[in-house]
């Protein structure tokens, strides 16, 4: 039960604010209603937005599950995984949770046909392009050492590989904190 509470708090504090509260505030502040597009291009854009939501939600949910089961932690910086997670979507990209949230944000922008939402998605992308290599990755290198360095040599930061990466052996330390 305590793990569920830890996850709910981290979800409420981070992705819920980014993907729900800020977009809602943008829609309200800019008077952007949810309505069907009036042109073929608008309707196609909205369809593309709906298609982006599915992989976004999948990546987020799958990443969250891996953090809980494999990593024994949450997505929150104050309660991070205790073990290096290199399974599931983490075999393709080092930051699938951020990728999932980005899919959702760009999907929302297309569904709402909203320039403010597009700007928010781009700002969130830009923040992560800066924060991940400057703040998050040095901490991961300190916490997980050679295991993380080896993992990051094979798995890209934001653009997924086409084939999943397989660690050489489970005994290589990939599944445990150093």
C-alpha cells in the first residue's frame, strides 16, 4: 500500500502537472475549446494527435511499472529507483517516460489545434534536452557507475533505437545499484 501511495504522489506532482494541469490552464487562459476541426487538414491533425496519445500513455505506464518492479522506486527525484532499469522500453531509449509525456503533449496540441499547447510541448522538450544530460545523467553515473555508463553507450537518450538492447549478461551488474 505504501508503494501505491508513493507512486500516486509522484504522478500527481510531476506528469499530472505537466500533461494535465498546465494544458488545462493553457486551454482556459487562451479560450481553446475541444472541438472538431473545420478543415480536412485540421481533422487530420486531430487524428494524428489521437494516434500520438496511445504510444505516449503506453510508454508512461510501462516506464512507471518498470520503475516500481525492476527499479524498486518511483519516477520522483526524491524517491528514485534503487536499481538501474534496463528492461521494457528502457531497452530502446533511456528516457521513455519523458518520450511518453512528449507524445501526450504533442498529441494534445494537435487534438486542440493549439499553438500555445505546441509551444508548451516544445518548452518541455527543450527543458529536458538541457536537464537530462546536465543534471539527471551525472546523478545516474554516480549511483550506478559502470553499469549506467555501459547502458548509456548502447541506448540513446531520446530517439529510440530500432532494435532492443540486450545487456551481455545479467551478472554484469545491470540489474543492481553499484
